[in-house]
């Protein structure tokens, strides 16, 4: 029996390893589907009795595709249009980088050719060449496959999520109350992470957008919307907009405004990200995750899982904290306390117990004797 169990467990481990290898090439899209399914599961549960599991899941998948893909395509089209317009103005000489180069020279004493540096970067990245076009085509193809896989998995995660949960509860060799504790802890951490990223993206986007509006950056409202989307990325998200905006102000002969935007972005905008994100996660979790662990989870998650790691990094660290807490409650605090008597007291108790007759040694009818008399 033990040999059969070992063989079954070995086969299960091998199948699990092979399954992980199959998922790894699309791990980021798989985790994105899991995250979306978790966020949309309450809506699925609410409308499933009315429309059925398949129709409800299909409607949510279509809604998610429309809510995510179409706005991204719209923003991408406008970004490409604005970038093309900016490059055209640079080529026509309407925009120069003389002010930026002068400011860098006064600050560091080094002469810098900003336009030449940009051209070198474009040349090294292969933009405008056949290799660059093939690289862009490959990226778009992989992204399209990944998005299609995400929507496909999302449908089945929503439709069969409850069945999988019941199967997992029956299969995992853990007591029911421990499984419930783990689910509650994970639910707490996941929703705190989701809430923090959404709130911080909105706050940071508005804070950075306010700086663009005050300092007179063109199309500031549109770039504020872009920063709200990009601010989901920690540290570098909104910088992708306000950083080039500061360079634009320098290039148009507004060094004071450009310097002010750099200071505003580096201090105020970055501070809102670094300070508020761990604070919100800590405040909305019962386990009170340490802010240092949260930041480490976000940055480490990005390195390991890519973009989706900003969500799953803190969740993994929170899961470790939950597992260790449950182990402490179930298997450390539940063990009986060690005796506190000294060796001398233990010897005295033994002597006293030997001198005192026990109930078994006292005369009198025993239960079996009484039963025998009745017979």
C-alpha cells in the first residue's frame, strides 16, 4: 500500500513538473487570467443564477476585453500620433535641445549632444530597420496570442471556478478549518493589493497631471489619463510621461518650468508612490504586512513574473506570512505546556502517590463483579 501511494505521488509530482514547464512560456498571461477571474468572481456569483454560468462568464469576458483592450489601443494610437508630431517638429527645427544641453553643461561641465544621443539609441534599437520591424511584428504576435489565451482561460476560470475550489478542498490533505483560514488570508491580501494599485494609480496620475497643467505642458489632460494607466507600474510608471515632459519644457526655452517639473516629479510624485502604496496595503490587511516586505514583493515580483508581478509579489509574501501564522496557531501554540515542577517536587509527588491508596486498590465490588451478581 505504501509502495502504491509512493508511485502515485511520484507520478503526480512528475505531471505537476511537466505542467509547470508548459505554463511557463505564458506564465504572465496565465496569472493575469487568474487575477481577472478573482476580481470578477463576485459578479459571476451574483448573476450566475439568473443567466447561467456560461452566459455570465462569456459576458464578463467580452466586457473585460472591451474595458481593457480598446482603451489601450486608443491610448496607443494617440501616443504614436503625438510622438510622430514631436519628431516632425524636431526635424523641422521647431524644437531644439540647446537649452537642455546648456543646462547639463552648467550643471556637470560636460558637453552633451541630446539629439545625437537619441539618434544613436534609435539606431541601436533597430527602429526603422527590417530587423526592428520583424521584432515589432514578433512582439505584436506574441502579445495577441497572450491576450487571446488570457480571455480563453478567464472564461473557464469564471465558469468552473467553484468546481475547481470544491475539487481542491477535497484533494488537498489539510483539515477543513485550515483550508478556510488560508483562503481568508489570501482573500484579504489579494483584495488589499488590488485596491492599493488602483488607488495609487489614480492618485499618482492626478498628482503628476496637476504638475503638467500648472507648468503649461500641452495636452496635459490626455497625458494625465496616460499616467493613471502607467502608474500601475511602480516607480517608473508615471515617469515615462513627466520625465519627457520636463525635457520638452527645457527644449522649448522654459528651463525654470522644466527644472520645477523634474523636482516635483522626483519628490512629490515619487513620494506618493513609495509612501502610499505600502501604507494602503498595510491598512487593508488584517495581518498588517510590513511595508518593507510589500515593496520587496512588488519589485521582486516584477523581476520574476514581469508586469503581473506587481500584483502577485506582495500576494506571495502575504501567503508565506499566512502559512507561518497558521502553522504557529495549529502546531506550536496548540502543543501542551512543559511541566514547571522541579525534580525534587516530582520525587516528593511520586512518594506521596505511592503512600496513598488508589481507588483500584480499595476493596469493594468492581463493575464486572456487580454484573456477575446480577446474572
